[in-house]
């Protein structure tokens, strides 16, 4: 990639800008966002993107977040390697949005296509805990405020089942906070079941 693109990525890494987009549809506000690490991109991702576009009726933007609650932050070289997996006719946004309420601020009024494992984290108190001694009550408040912010930004979730602890799990099997559950639409297992994962391919 050009020095200009590297410089733009470095602006996202530093927090100077919240996102940068690559691909064919960068000038239009997204209606469907598919967040992921895409390490590597595989056929399961492609099928989720195809179905999400079909369910919502709009093209899918992929999103790669530089920062992640559960993983180390990405550097420029890693980001470029992941972007290079996509076709030039696809759109990829690179953001600094670590958590989903931050993604909602970046992309208001969008549908996020997510796997069930991601949705479990969004509803989990542990996802909002910190290393500074935050107690569980504070983490619950942080989670509830995050879900409220996602709703206030007009965002929703299109939820794809996947294997969790060796069992295929769907939205209907989860005990989610009610405000989060109201934001979710399930993709039936009859429409999508892919047990492949990026970690299996690495």
C-alpha cells in the first residue's frame, strides 16, 4: 500500500481519527457492518456477509478494529495484511473502536452482523471489567450504559449461530439482558451453519 494509506492507518492507531475506509463504496454511509479480526478471512465470513446483505437489503462493510478487549492491538503491517485479503469491490473500514458502543458511535443506524460468541461478550459483565479494581456493580452499570448507547445510536444486531464449547448455539438459547435481546434478530440455523473458525485455520 502507498505511504498515504500507511499514514492514514497511523492516524487511526494514534486516535487522531476514528476510522478510515478502503474499497468501492467508501463514499456511502454503511447500513450493515460485519466486524471481525479476519485472521484469516474464510468462507464462513463470506457466507455471513452474503446472508447479512440479503437479510438487510444493503451491501456489507467489513470492519477491522485496531484495538480489542481480548487481543493485542494491531500494527500497520498486520492491518495491511488483513485488508489485502479482500476484493477491491468490497469495502473495509479500519477503526479504533474497541467496544460495540464505540462502533455504534462510528456507524449509527447500522445493523451489526455478529456471531453468537461476540453477542455473549457484549452481554457479559466481565467484558466491561477493568484491571483497576472495578467491582461487579460498576461493571454492570458500564455494560448497561453501553447497551443503552448502542440502542440510542439506532443500531441493531443480526446474530449468526456458531459452536460454543463444542455445541452449536443460537440466539434463542441465550439469557441476555432484555435491552440487548430487543436489539437482536436471529439468523436460523437452517440458513447458516458454519463450524469453521479463523483460529482453526491458523
